[in-house]
C-alpha cells in the first residue's frame, strides 16, 4: 500500500471527519454544518479520494469574516468549508507537511 493510499484509507478519513466534528466551527461558503459532513462523505467519498489521487482536488473559496480587535480595528478571518477542513486532518499532527 502506498503512502497516499494509507492516508486516504477509510479509517483515516473517518478519524479526520471525527476531528473536524469535535472542533465544530462555523460553516464556509457552502453553509454545510459539521453534522452533515459524515453523510456527505459517505455519498461523495469516492470522488473526493479520486480527485486527491489525481491531483485535481481544489478547495472551495473561503468565507471572509472580520473579528474586532481590542484597538478597534478588524482582523480578517477565512473560514473554509467543512469538507476542506477534513483534508489537512488526514496528515498526522507531527507531519512536516
């Protein structure tokens, strides 16, 4: 089994989905909540894995919000879609990538 196949294994994907669900967070531009993440991956897992393997996966644009700072200015914050939050979770936390 190659490294990319191991990274994209069902067990690893399920663990990454679980980590995203635990972190909760706001939805991105697609307005999908973390509660809908698991059913979405169950339906689209094959296409997502194929697009990553074929190097054609492209994350969606992020939703921009502004967080007020103590000095009165605003700090921009980018909120990715919940699906795009799963992909970085596939790599181990101690990975150099």
